[in-house]
C-alpha cells in the first residue's frame, strides 16, 4: 500500500503542488480580509486545502490518463506510471473519481457559489489535456486552469467574484503560462514529430522564451494592480520585489542555446516565488490586522 501510494504521488507530481497551493491560500486570505475584514477561519482553510488537493489530483490523473499514448512514445515521459505499467488504467480511473468526490465534498462545505462554479472548474480540468492536440495556446489554458486555485480560494471564503479576484486570476494565468512555455521547450522536437501543439513547436525556442518574458511582465503588472486594488502594504511590496528578482533570474539562466538549467528555471524558481509571495502577503495582513 505504501509503495502504491508513492507511485500515485509521483504520478500527480505532488511536489508541484507548491505552484498553486500558496496562491490558493493567498486568495482565501485576500478574499476574507477584503469582504469580511478578518482572516479566514481554520475550518475554511482546511476545506480549501481539501478542495485544492481533490482538484489537482483529478486534473493530473486525467492528464496522465489522456496522454498515456504520447507519454509512452516520448523518452522523457516513458517512465511515468501508466506507460511504465506501474498503475493500471482502472486504478487511475478510480483515483480520478475519488479525487472529484473530494473536490465536490469540500466545495459543498464552503458556500453555494463554490458549488455553482464547480462545472466550470471540472470543464477546465478536462479541457487542458486535450488542448495540445489543437492549439498552441494550451499554455494559457493551463494557466487559467491552475489560476482557478487562487480564484477558488477567494470565492470559498466570501462567495463573491470581484475586480481584484479577476486581476489575481489573470496574474496567475500568465505566470503559469510563462513558465510552462519554458518547460515545453524541452519537448519541441517530439511535439513537432507527433503533431502536438505548443508555442515552442509553433514559434521555436528563441521566440518562445521572448513570449514567456512578455507573459511574466504581465504577471508583474498584475501584482502591482492587485496592490493598488487592495489594502496591502509594504510587506507585500517587499515580497513583490523579491518575486520580480526571481522572475528576472529565471529568464537569465535559460537561452535558445542553453536549456541545461531549464528544470531550475521551471521548478525551483517558481516554487520559491509562490512561497515568497504568499508569505509576505500573510505577514502584511497579520501586521495590519
């Protein structure tokens, strides 16, 4: 059982939760303070955590299930659980169903709007895995899907969707799309060979890295807009400065001629960024309470 659990965690890339979870909590913090004037309760945070885990597990399970044929052909992904025969398709299907049940249950414990928006979330979770078959904008769709985490955290605690919430959603959308473009550069030849769509496969590595930079400039502007539309202060600004330095460094260690540090740019830099932004936002809200 322990071994099987480890395989499932590897399948859903559990360590990549660091990208979305801090922003889901940040959405809950900002949403509660903006509307209710106080931090969310521990029970709300707990249900947001369970909803996040259910949504992400379902999404990754679906992605691995839908992509199992192409994953087996790609040397980089051939060792994944399904193509390697470590998990049966039936086991993954059960895992996806249980994950969706967890998502629905957690959402039902939050507020009515969370439940009403679930069909949109499920649609996006399913859609992403198919987009690479028909559009190179698949990175933006992935960004929108992951950005549902902070938007969902916001909605979960106050049952509303307003301007700052949508700015936060757009900011995370372009952040994720930007680093996913960088990540996709390693599969450019395979994608072209298999007829799969991506920005690197369509425009080449050099232009793709420029597009990723533009997306991250939009991200930086989004964080500024969020500051202007909320009551955040100097601690948040400090976190933003650090985040901007991380984004700048991320783009200096990858180039069309050298992608050897791509994993550092993709995982380490963005994982640290999400934790930094959340931590300084939390400090800011605690200090000003």
